[in-house]
C-alpha cells in the first residue's frame, strides 16, 4: 500500500510538472476594462502565491492551538497526510489526532516557502523547524514538506500534505 501511495504521489507531481503549461492561463493581449478590474481585485486579495503562503501560516497557528474548526475549513474531505514517520492518515484521522493531542505541535517556524500554481491547483514546498510530538514520538527538528491545494467552490483547500525529516 505504501509503495502504491508513493507511486501515486510521484505520478501526480510528474503530471503536474508536465501539464503545468496546459493549466496555465493565457496572458491577456491588452488591458480591457474587465482585465483592469480583475487586476485590481487580485492585487487587493494578493497574488495566489501570497494567499497560499498565508494559508500555510494560518494552518501553523491552527495546529498549535488545536483549532480543528479552522483546519476543517482549510482541508478538503479527501485530504491525505503522509507524516515524517511514513504513516498515512485521512482528514478524519488527522483532525481527531490534533483534537485528542495525539498530534501536538508547540512551535513551527516555516521558511523557504515556494508556491507553484497550475490553474486551480497549487503546490507549496518549504522547510519547517518544528517542536512537538506525534503518536507519542518526538517529531522535533527540521522537516521539508509539500502541500497540494485545490481551489474548490471559490476557496483553496489542502488535499495532500507530505513531510520528510531533513537528513543530518
């Protein structure tokens, strides 16, 4: 099962990389009134990259506070977490683990966030200096991670999160 999950994850990222240009939106040929309005609206909201980075920061705070109500809104029903120990969890398992304290993060400093957008899909990668426990095991240290967001019903939701311990 783990091999299949790893294969599917690798296949998804390969497809996203190869199909990226197919999902990219064409550049406008000229500034129509509609284009100007869209640009003003986008600049007020910030770029998609900025929105995704903010979502990452919001998630960090919500996990530290065990705020599953906020996390529930930011997380798609078909969410998958692959944690630093190689364990796979769905949304329900993840939310229950945070709520119960089985996942307890006391500090999490993000850095090197990079966002790539492919239409209604965004992939964010970064580094995390985390302090906490997961399943009673210390997870403190440096991790690298990938999270995939999909825009559903006008809002971004996480569908996949994978983290890996940084080799010393």
